[in-house]
């Protein structure tokens, strides 16, 4: 038994495939955007280490830090 398929059916199927591919592309782009680069990973490590050590000099001007500590 042979099934007949119209050109309209094929066109609709191709459109659905295209929509699915576009959704997959968007998901991959979102994943890429949310994944830090090696440079960003290094910066995050450096910042975490400084915060862990209590060294906020790169984030807060020393004058402001001194003022806050005096209060």
C-alpha cells in the first residue's frame, strides 16, 4: 500500500523542520552566551580569590574603604 503525499504536505513538513532547527539554534546560542570564556573564567577565579582573602582594593577605592573602617 502506497501513501500519497501532496506538495502542500511536504511544504508544511519542511516549515516545521525549519522552525525546529531555529529553536535548536536559539538554544545553542543561549548556551554559548551563558558559557564563560577562558578569560572570563580566569577573571572570576581572581576575583573570588581576592574576595576570599578580604582584598577589596580593586573594587573599592582605598579612601572609601578607610572611611568605612573608621566608622
